[in-house]
C-alpha cells in the first residue's frame, strides 16, 4: 500500500493499492466485504489494515458455492 497524505491537514490521508487482477474488496463500516465472480480454485485472501498490518488465509472456492472468511484484528 502506498500512503498519500495532505501536507496542510495531517488527518487527511489515504492509501493506494494496485493489484494485477479484478478480485478485491474494501470493507464497509461494519467490516464486511464480498469478492464477487471469483472463479473456483485455491486462493490466499489477504486483509490489510493501516495500523495492524497484514493477515492471510487460504481458502478453496468450489464451483457455485460461497465461502466465508473472517479476519480479526485486536488492538
């Protein structure tokens, strides 16, 4: 992730992430996310948080079935 900040207002900041595929999600205010149209297969799902870092989980997505993945950060 590439941090971008305002030199005038220190509370104004953002992060830019570029991935080589269309499969990503940004969480809602409740922390929920959904990655749509993911083809069946084995994947490593990565969650990133600006203060708590990266977590990864492996998941197998079968054809015509949704899978649930949960990440928990404490702090």
